[in-house]
């Protein structure tokens, strides 16, 4: 299931048609599978330990959170801009006006 390379075209030069996925060693895959199984065991034990009414309330909150979806992305701001304004005395300089400049001789 390797990436198939297309001949270079005007649309997407030299980009494979499949997404490249990081290959993991057998040991890494086994470790990840073991961690997932352990997480499911811990979740099942926790659900058995919690009273049913609290578990139902928690399930409703989880369902509502999943329905909301992820938070919207923050606006792309340059470092040092809002919400942190510049320190007093370090404000950016205003642009120079053309009429106040002297011409060079």
C-alpha cells in the first residue's frame, strides 16, 4: 500500500495521490495497542465505580460537548499583538510623512 507517484502535472507537481503515513515498528504498534486496551479497562473500571446517576449526567455532558464540536481557531496574530498590547514607551513609531522629509542634494 505504498504511495503511488503521478507524473508531474500543472496542478500538483511531484505530490503523491495518497497521504504519507508514518511507518511504525511492530513494537510501537504493540505498545500502542496495549495502551489502548489498558485505557479501555481503566474506563470500564471507572464507570463501574461511579454511581449510575452521576454516570448518566456525565454522559450527557460528554454528548453535549461532542455536539458543540471544537472551538473556533484563534485569529492569526503576530507575536506581541493583542491581547497583550505593547508596554508603555515601546509603542510602534508612526510612519513618516512625505512632506516633512528633506530631499537629498
